[in-house]
C-alpha cells in the first residue's frame, strides 16, 4: 500500500512537473511575444515622431520664407509711397 501511494505520488509529481513546465513555456513564449510587440510599437512611435518633427521643421521653414516675403513687400510699398508720395 505504501508503495502504491509512493508510485501515485511520483506520477502526480511528474504530472504536476510537466504541467508546470508547459505553463512556464507558454508564459515565456507570451512574454517574448509581448516584448517583440512592444519593440515594434516603439519603432513605429519613433518613426511617427520623426515624421512629425520633419513636418514641423518644414512648416517652420515655410513661416520664415513667408515672413521674409512680407518684409520685402512692406519695404517695396514703403519705397513706392516715399518715391511717388502716394
């Protein structure tokens, strides 16, 4: 009887160990998958931020050009006004 209990406990232990190993394997796979997904999302976020910065830089450059154009137009108008007393 003691031997039967010992064998049963040994089988239960082996079974529990197999379940534990399978559960750990699944958990590790899930963790690796989540890490990979997080890494991909970080790359996408960095790309989006870089595109946004480039667009912002382009807009700032366009604003500078427009400011210069306005200054030139104002100077021309002042010149015309002073020259022709309009």
